[in-house]
């Protein structure tokens, strides 16, 4: 009889094609998944899309201070850390097993916790969380955070609060469209946020990857959210 969910290790490989005869750049990331676990223990299609976006913009990441909201298995945040960023990986402070799973992801990828990589409890919409321990931010990440309309405003008020104290920062997120009736447009206006949609059609092409093979028949969107100017 099993003592708990079975861990499965999934490998993600990020590459860049070089026509000049030089060696390709390759990054391998190992992600543990608990297949009988809850939502946060599985890598949903939005995560590799955001991870590829970060990989293709990796030249901008060294030295940047990044917070990933609702990290789950933490694929995008780990890619950012591997590309030289200072990264805080977060999930709800009320979910210690999820936070432990993020630490497991870091361990598998030889990312010791310390100054460069942190795992913190941060509950959306709860300002008593440890915002002060995050420090200054250049970029906020989110992968498939908009999975349930009940949490949309909690996410965006958290983002608005963080952007208020980091006015030069942006929130880059991917989400899977589950219903055409679900919208964040009115919440963006309410909290003084602008939104720009990035095309993902050519994402991964530099590494010889067809992003549509990754996302299958899911509709994935890549958004860049910032404060209204």
C-alpha cells in the first residue's frame, strides 16, 4: 500500500539554435510532480510557455530581482534563477506542502536556498504576508494563476500593491483560457493596471520547438501587466 502520492520527474530542455557553428546553449530543468497530488504539484501548460519566454529573454535576467507568484512546481522561476536572476519563489502561506514541494524543485536543480533563491509564503490579497522580506523587484511572474474567477481580484490587488512599491516592475504571466466568460479587464481598470498581450506563435522557434506541441489544444495567453502611467 502506497504511503503517499508517487513522484514523477519531468525534464524540460531549453535550447538555442546557432548557425555560426558555435555550440548551442542548453538548459535542462528537472521538475518533480506528484501525479495524485493537488493542482500545485503538476506542471500545467502555461508554465513551459512562460519558461520559454524567459529563456528567450535570458540576456535581460542576470542580476534582476524576480518574484514568482503561486509557483507550484516553479518551472519559470527556476529557469530565471538558472539564467542569473535573484528569485523569490512563493505560494500561499497556508500551504506548507506546496512550499516544501518548491524547495524540492530547487533541490533537484542544484539551487541552494539563500540570497539568490528564496522560498516564501505569500497569500494573495493578504497584506499581512511578508511583503517586506521580498525587497525591491524588477519583475513579477505568474503561471496559470488565473484558474478560478474567485481568486482573480486577490491576484491583481497583490500585483497592484507590489507594483506601487516597485513602479518600474512588470507582471508577466501566462494563463490558460478555460471560459470565454471569464475576464480580468474590469479588475485591471479598477486597480489602475495596463495590460499588453504578447503573441506566443513563434515562442520556442529559436530552439527548434513548436510551442503548439507543448500547449496542445489549450488556449494559452501571455500578458504583460504594469501600472497605468
